[in-house]
């Protein structure tokens, strides 16, 4: 028992130090943790998550090529046209837009270009910007577990296959997509009447007395004047064709050739070569320079995710494999009797790790070691998003900065910020719904 707790403190300390350092530090320190577990405690190292890393590499490279080709700008412009056509419904349309934008491109980083537009639409309509801004930031991250090309989803797909309990991409999306939509709709409904209207907010009215503040509200924020090239539109069509091809193979595996075991090529491999192929199509069609892809924000964020998952997943899996008997004997029964406790543990880890893929890399091996079935783990997947809790995530900070009225903010007591209640509602509702659906269809 003492050896378990010493190793547990080592792993927990490695995670906390990695979080504090940020960036690729989580992966580097995870690798250091593996070294200490193997050389210091004589544990056998588990297999590193190579297949998952390759999937993320392929998807991120295709998404980054789409970004450089101007495809993300085109998607944002289309969304702005819809929001400005129906400004009174921005509190419901904006989070739906950010959610599905993430679902389409596989990363929540696409939301940054849309946040100033959402704030501008709300201000010009007289709606308190906090209402659509907070839930839109939350919804952009909730969309990750519902995207067929997101790192978290591809990690779950690879993990389930490696564990010998395969689930299909369609299984995952058919659970997480409706659950995510229902969760964000409930959170958006709560947001409709949050806070005072701008014309009744004494703090906002006091700010209006400042000429410079009034001038800032008149700033013209739009992407509609940005010229979108034909190749940018073509890049979007090609990217969606790639996603559609993956879904087609997932639905009709008979279309795939058989491997050496007389079984269709696994979807974890299909995602890799399909996304790389369509990334190449986009590169040729839009004449994208390779160096620009490597320097894009989407590619940088994706590579950080790959390194983080490499180290942290390897360390976590090594620790759990070495202490599987202790975990099962001591907490396995409790978790099986009350699965919601595992969802809470996943939520708490995500609040600090700030990556759904990295959170799943830590929790899924533990869940499997405790004897939780893969369908149950899939039903609890939405609980892997909790980094709104401290409101330090870039999309939350961007929402605060883009709200020129100052209604979207971090409160005096740190946790009483604009994202707390929408986040808690959205994640808890989507987790309950996903759990229910998983029990019915799997």
C-alpha cells in the first residue's frame, strides 16, 4: 500500500508541475514520470499511445492546412451572416454556431474569430453580451467530444480498439452529439435572462458617461468585408469531404479492404490516411505553402496536444498497470456501484489539465482497470470538459476581452465568473444525457 501511495504522489506531482509549466511541459514531465516508475520502482512500461498520436497528427495537419487555405475564415463569415440576419436570437444561435464549428473542424480554437462578432451583434441589438458570450465559449469546447476529427474522439476510438472493446466512430458521435446539443440548449435557455439588461444595468450606464467608452462601442467588428477566395471555399468542401469519407467507411466497413487477419482495415488507420490525403488535396487545390501549415496556430496547438498525450498517457497507463490489483480491490466496487463518482473524478482532473484528450488519456486506462465497461466510459465522456471552472482557458479569456461592455468577466472571488453556471449546466446535462443514451444503444 505504501508503494502505491508513493507512486501516486509521484504521478500527481508530475501532472501538477506539467500543468503549471504549460505547453509541452505536460508531455516532457510525463516522460520523466515514466522513467522514474520504470527505473526507480521497477515497473514495466506500458506501450506508448502511438496510434492515437498518429491520428491526432493526421487530423491536425489537415485542419491546419484548411486554416492556411482560408477555410476557417469562410466558415466564420457564413456564421456571421446568420447571426446578423437573426440578431434577437443570438443567445441561442451563437452557442449552436460555436459548437458546430468545433464539430466540423475538430478544434475549439476556431472560435476566436467568431467571439468579437457575437459581442458586436449583442451590443447592437441591446442584448447583454455576457448572455451569448459565456455560453458560446463553453459550447465551443463542448463540441470537441462530438467531433469525428477531434483529438478527444480519436483518442477514445484508439483506446477502445487497443483495449479490445472496439466502438465505432458512429457509436461515439451518436451519443456525444445529441448529448452536447441538449446540454448547450439547456445552458443557453438559462442564459436568456441572466444579469440585467444593458439599459437597466447601473454599472454599464455609469460607464456610458465616459466618451471614450461610448466610442469603443461604436467600433465596427465584422468579417463580412473580408474577401473569400474560391480556393478557400473549395478547401472547406474538400475538408468536409474528408470527414464524410471517414463517416462513410465507419458506416460501411465492407468498402474497406481486408487486412492480414481477414478483417476490414481498422478505423484508427482509416482516419490517418484519409485526413492526410484530403489535407494534400487542400494543399494542392489552394496552393498552400508547407511552411505556412507548420506555423499555423492550429498546427501548433495540435502538436502541443500530441506531446502532452504522449507523456501523460504513457505515465498514467504505466502507473495503472503496475497498481491494477490494488485499484480494483480497493475502489473498483465503489465505482461500479456509483459510476457518477468516476464522472466527478474525470471532471476534477479536466479542471486542471485543460485538455479533454489529455484528461481521457489519464482517466480511461483507470476506468478500464477498475472494470468499467467501454460503453459506460463513453457515456461519461462529456465530463472530460471542466477547464471553464477557473476561467483561465484562452477561449474564456478571449470572450472577456472581446466583450467591450465588460459584462463578461471574472468575478471578485475568482470562481464567480461568467462561465461557471453555463459550464456546469451544459456539462452536467450532456453527461447525464450521454450516459442515458449509451445505456440504451450500446
